[in-house]
């Protein structure tokens, strides 16, 4: 782990600063939108726009990198992110914010693709899993830290928009001064969505539903807090609890998933999140909402990686890279729809509509997973690939890295099993 950190510290530091900027702008816009008098519908459109841009960026960024190189793409997109962060408080208009959110979502996606490809190139077969884990911790740590930065200024002013802009600008230095361009992206064998669904129906449906869950948590949590009358400090703690839950629960859920039918674990995790979603509607109160956010985040973030691991169990190694692109697309479509539906429910039922939305999606996931257990026998535990931690903010590059880690671990286990059998 120390060797991995020593080789990639500059890249990880730069990504931490970028994640602080991204985490802060997501929460801050929800608070500032309420101050400006934006309606719930307008804010849902603003939040949804980020995921539309992110989806487009994940598809287009690899081609941009092939044409002009990693350094130019990273510098151009990160510079644009810094500029957009300054423009938010300058033009407080919902239509303008929607356009800016599409642009910043596209740019962040491209930056992530570039950084993750650098990280993958810097890692070796022996430490790729550690590099991925460190990258996940840095991402979550940046978002959680951003919620503390929210308390450093007045959301109605400019300073809280200037801080992430400066952090994003500073993030250029450690990354661009320490990394080398990576080889061009390989072209992967295509896989149709229909073929992926035939291989893993739960993978496709689960990724769509989790896209809706994550985009609501990332985009609408602060809007919910504003609608519920929380103070800025309370909103920052509520949002931080969601991501802390996801960070803390990744390892134990991953450990369990390698030792049981993953569909059953999907059911239990979704039911736990469902129960947490219902809790604030039964027992209203701030600390109840914070507890619910912690549990929902603790279940939903690992569920994303769990569904990917389950999908990989039904794919050949050669198909996993192509499948990752399709899974990302399905997840992105769900993410674009998430804030719009959540916002509509909040407009109809008030702030409680936020948890109603999450409860419906978690109930749908649990129900579908239960049904799938009746349609096909479970893959034997010894034949499944290892769980690899990965966040919903991942791009196809990180997805492929996670799959490489799972494949390498499976091959090592097979070799160890063969050696043990030969010894006997």
C-alpha cells in the first residue's frame, strides 16, 4: 500500500482536490438554489443536467484523448471546470445553470477518464487492486471534506464558489507535473445491450436503478435539506453522512459478497436501504434523517460494485470490457432520470418525496433480485470473481481496472488451487 501511495501520491492529491470541488458544487447549488427562489422542478433539472453531461463525457472523452493526448484533454477540461464554478453565482438563472451543469458534468467525466487511465498505467499487476482502493478512498474523502468547506462562507455570496475553483486550478500542478502520457485506449469487442441482458438481467436492471439512486443522493440531497428547513451546517452533515456510510460499508459488504450468493446479498442490502428510507417518514426529525442517509449511503454505494461483481460472474473474461461500457450507459440513463423523478415526487409530497423515491427504487431492486433467484441457480462461490470496490462516479476506465483486478485475483486463486491439488 505504501509503495502504491509513493508512486501515485501526486495523482491522488490532485484527484482529492478535484473531488472537493465537485462535492462542494453539488451541495452548494442545492442550498444556493433555495436562496435564489428556484423551484424544486428547476433544481431537479439543474441536478439532472450534470449526469446528462457526465454520460456524454464518458462516451466522448476516450476519443478526445486518442486525438490530442491525455495532458491536453485534462488541462482543457479542468480549466473549464474552474471557470464554470465562478460563473454559477455570476448568472443565477435556472436555464443558465442547466447549461453549466451539462458542461461541468462533461468535463468532470473527461477528467476522471484521463486520471483513471493514468492511474491504471502507473499501477502494476501486483498493486492495481491497492491503487483502485486508494483511488476510491480519495474520491469519497474529497466529497466528505467538501461538506466541511461548505461551512467556511456564506452560500449567498461568492466565496464558496471561488474556493472550489481555486482548488480545481491547484489540482493541475501535482497531476500534470508528475505523470506521463499513457498509451492510447484499446478498442474493445462490442456487446449489445440485449446480449448483456441475456447474460445478466439483474446486472442491467440493477445498474439502471442504482443510477437513479446515486444521482438522487449526489444531486438532490442538498435540495431535500433546503426544502426540509435544515441549516447549512445540518445539510453539510447530512450529505457527509451519506458518503461516510458508503466508505465504511464497502469493505464488509465486499468481504461478505465473496462468500455467498450475491443476489441474496443484493436483496438484503436493498431491504436495509428500503427500511432506512421509510424511517424518516415514520419518525420525522433531523437526526433520524442523518441516520437514514448514513445507512442508505452505506448500502447503495457498495451495491453498485456488488451488481458489477454479480454481472462479471456470468461473463467471459474477454467480454467484460465491452460489458463495462454498456453498464455505464445504463447507469447513466438512470442517473439522468433520477433527479427529475425525485424532484417531481418532492413537488407532490414535499421533502418526504425524496425518501419516497429512494424507497421505491430499493423496493424494486429487492423485488427483482428475489425474482431472479427463482429463475437461475446461483453461481458456485468458488467460481465467482472477487469483489472490487468501485464508486458510482467511476468511468469505463475505472470499471475496466476493477474487472482486471477481479480477473487477476481469480487467476491467482486458480493457480493456487492447482498447486495445492498437485501437492496432494
